[in-house]
C-alpha cells in the first residue's frame, strides 16, 4: 500500500461524520458532468458529510479495495461501513434525495 493510498484510507476511517467518496476518471464524460454537482453537494452538506474525490488512475488500489467496476461511483461510508452506493451519473435532486435518506437514521 503506497503512502497516498494509506493517507486516504486513514482520512476516511478517522472521520467522525459520514464520508462521500467520488470515484472518477479524468477521461470519463459522466464523471465530468457529475463533478460540479459533487461540489454543490459538498457546499450543501459541509457540516454533515466529508467529501473525498479519488481519481482511480492515481490510486487504483482504492478502486480495487472498494470493488469499483463502473464510473462514476459514489460511496457513502460511516464508521467504516458502506451505507450507500450509487453507480452512474445522477441528477443533483436524485443525489440529494438518496443522501438525505441514507443519513437520516445515522447517529
């Protein structure tokens, strides 16, 4: 495990709030369309969710760790558990609804 891989894993595990991970590739058109939506969500949920973007070309081991088979993939984790996975492009409204549902029951 290289240092960047270890740093990202440590950051995710150390978070006291849920973490939304965006697995993307710079060559992926749906990922490019999702990027501004991800930034909007980051601003909206900034005190409730930690946002992490991972380019699978930079840290391919993380894509393996999280069983990423398609891009874009969003994974919401909390206390080292996956609580939501969204594969493929989604609208901002659809993502907000899914995020709100996923975090509504967390303590």
